C-alpha cells in the first residue's frame, strides 16, 4: 500500500490536511510529538475513511529523532507516495527581545527538519520516478517580517528551496509544491503570541478551506499554492512595492 507522510498532523492545517488526504483514500503516516492526539486521530480517520493510519511520535526539532523516525518508516517496508512537510512554529516580538532558544527552535523545526525529511525521501522518489512533496510555507515568505523576523525568513527559505527542487526534478514524475497560506484560524497565532492588527484578523481563512485548496493544487501539480484572493493580492504586490514601504505595511499587519 502507498502512504502519505504528514508532519505536524495533530492540529491546524496539518490536521485538516490529514483529513483531506484521508477523504481521498490516501493511507497515512502521521507525525507529531503528541502521542495521545495521534492515537485519537488514527482511530477517527481509519474508522471514518476506511484507510490505514500509522503514527510516529517525534520531536522534529531534534536531528537524532528525525533519524530514528526515518529509519523506522523505512524499516516498516511501506511504500511512500507523498511527503507533506507541515510542522512549523513561530515567535513574535522584537528580534533582540526574543529568547535565543525560541528563534533557534524555529530554524530547527521550520528549516532543518524540513530539509532533513526532504533529503531522505526525495532520493527515494527520484529512484522510483514517482511521488511528491508538499512543503508548507506562508505568505510571510514574500517579504521581510518585522517582529517575526526569523519566522518570515524561515518561510522564505521553504519557498526558495521548493522552487529550486521543482526545477531539478521537472523531467520526472514527481510533484513538488509549496503551500503559502496567509493568516489562518489555527492555534499557531496564539502559540506564537502573534498580535495581528484588527483588519488582518478579519481576513483569516478557515484551516479546512486552506487544506482543501492545498490538496487540490498539489494533486494538479501547481508549484506555488496561495489560498484566497487577499493572499494572492498580497503576494503579487509584495513583488512590486518598494521594499521600504512593504516593510512598513507588514509592521502594521503585525499590529505594531
């Protein structure tokens, strides 16, 4: 049987991506630190959609745990069809005030773990000339992000890496896509202590809608998937606005 790996699968966009893939009859390998939530989701999805669900607990900010995760998945002798690198974290506030460990954790989870997982499974897809990777970035990738500087920078890395990999495997039967959602109604905002301006809060999208758009775009082979007109508008104008003006706008969006 073929399986789709989804990291950060127990909440937010990751959870809704799990449901969308399950509803389209993909067997799943779900990864998170929370074993209890994984068990609950496994029971729910396997029963409702009649699919097979494997679960693995892993702190993706730790390289040794990623090594163990990948070894365990490979030793399971299952066929991996898709990898969804969804796990991510953010922080909010002036760079010089955020504790060092918080920003380094963002780099470890948003950049290092995504790169690590991709380094393991992309060669596998290339060897089989089939498969795909969906990386979850953000509209934050299109601009500098005052008061969320490391988070925005990490998402720019994800966007850049994905576009580069897409070009490298363009002659192979491998899907490479990047999801760039804008503000989404999940626990991410609270966990990162984000203080969005009121007008930005009103434009938040539902995570289930984001996940559905992401799945459809990925299966169709789109490179960059941006859910929602407002987010497409933001991404477009971030390319043509003067950088100084863009940075001031992002500061306002972030409520500062």
